[in-house]
C-alpha cells in the first residue's frame, strides 16, 4: 500500500500469491475487471497489483500520482482507471476545466478509462463551474445515440 508521501507499507494484502489465487477464482466466475481503492501514489506497487490480477485503479488521485494518461500509455489495455480528473483544475475555472477534459479525450475514446473527480469536489469549486464540468463531460463523453 502507498501513502500520500510515497512511503510503502510492506505486507501488501495483494501479494502476488494471494492476488493470483483470488484472481483465478474471479476469472472462473466471469469477472475480468478487479479494482482497488488506491489513494496516493500507486506507481511503486502498480506492477505488483497488475501481477496479482488487480487491473483497475479507483479513484485515482492525480495530485498524489500523475496524469492518468501517463499510466494508461505505459501499461496499455492491461490497466483501467476510474477517476483521475484533477480537482485543482475544477477550482481554476472553466478554461482549465475544459483544457484538462480535452487532455483525457484519447483515453476515454480508447476505452478502459472513466473520468471523474477523486473523492469529493473541493470547497473552492464554484457551483457554476461544477455544473459546467458535468455538462462538458456529458457533451464530450456522454452516451452516443
């Protein structure tokens, strides 16, 4: 497990052995996406998570880790991410919201990535900016008719 300051806790519950056993059981039941709550910088343990069968990160904190695209580029279709919308961009106004949203387009289009703000929306985000974010996300990534 990883803490915000990048300290690793040993005896990770997703050890390769335990994760592999559970992953095999999940796959026999038709479950091929297995996610974990991943607060903090997951990069140091991401190879271990993937090896054990965990292939989706949630809620993926951008400010503790990196832009989700960097990991999605590095790990390809092996990795999925839910979250990863920079909440600092949410508090910086419509222009920054749109700029960040545009940076996510290739990852949403390729599949395996669902953008949203990790945890809760910060208190410095104006209501009109939050509604703009929701409307823009629906406009850019909403259901196609």
